[in-house]
C-alpha cells in the first residue's frame, strides 16, 4: 500500500471547536487529497496538494483549510466545526503512474460534530 | 456539468449468480474512467482504469467495460468475498487525482 496513516481515526467534538485531521504518508508521493464521504453524496474533494506548500481547493472547500509543510504530512483543519461537517474524511495519494487515476486511500477519520 | 451516476444503488446476489453494475457519465472529452471497491469501514481500493470506448479490463471475477456513455462492471460467478460497495469515478480538472465519484453500488453476495 502507499503507507497512509490518518489520525485520529475517530473524533467527537462540539460545534464551534477547531479540529485538525492528520494524514501521514511514507512513500514520498507528490500529490495528496482530502475527500469527505457522506451518504447520498459519495466522495467529494475538499482540498488537494501538488507539493510542499502548494495546495488548492476542491468542490467542497468552504469551512476547511489545509497545510503541507512536509512531503509526508497533509493536514486538514476545520477552524470552527459545524454539524454539517460530520462525515468520514479520507486522505489519498496519487500513487500510480501519471494518467492512471490510481489513488491510494487511508482508512478514514470519522468525525462527529455535536 | 460533469456527472457520474451509478445503478442500481444496491444489489443482492446469490453466490455464483453473475450480474452487472452500471456507471453512466456525462463529460466533454473523457480522459479516463476508474473503478474502485470499498469495504465497510475502509478506504476505497483502486481496481481499474479505462481510457477509451471498447476497452476492457479484467481482474479475477471482475470485468470492466467502457462505451461512449457508460461503463459496466461485470461480476462473474461472485463469491461472498466480492461483497462491497463499488464506486466509479472520472477525473475532473487538471489533476488525475481530482475525481468525481458516483454514489456507488452496494453488492451483497450470499452463500
């Protein structure tokens, strides 16, 4: 696998609190992504990174920020969590050859915002 | 707007009962179509990439095909271990990792 570790795996928090999810990879992949998965919506892209300190928005980026200070770590931050951000969050790396669309996903982080 | 629609939402099969899942897409200039498998509580796992109409890919009991409007994932003589949610996706934008996913088909194979 692509050696992707997400932390925490489960978190319960209250509305208005900040939350940071961490994605750590050991394979030196350049491209990293944060997706969220919700029933009825499937997987949707939040933010992605194409290198250290190079990030861009996905289709559902409002309320989220990201940072990538090292190749191996990609952080997703909810500045002030809301109940609509209750979801399962997946980190992924583009691990295949260019053009294959081969993403390797982490195990997911389940976030509940009360 | 690019769209990916999967059907059926759920499929219950007896072991050995072959079937097909559908993924229809709307996009101008398809660059590729991807199939993933997702087990409960896990992240999606990459299965196939298809690039052009007429292309087919196989892996064990799974075969993916592509036409100009849709893709099919055929499951031949399924086993209980084929139970999973199957997702299809297309690339969106300039990065191959920026994918638009369908909602998935949940497959349950009973012994």
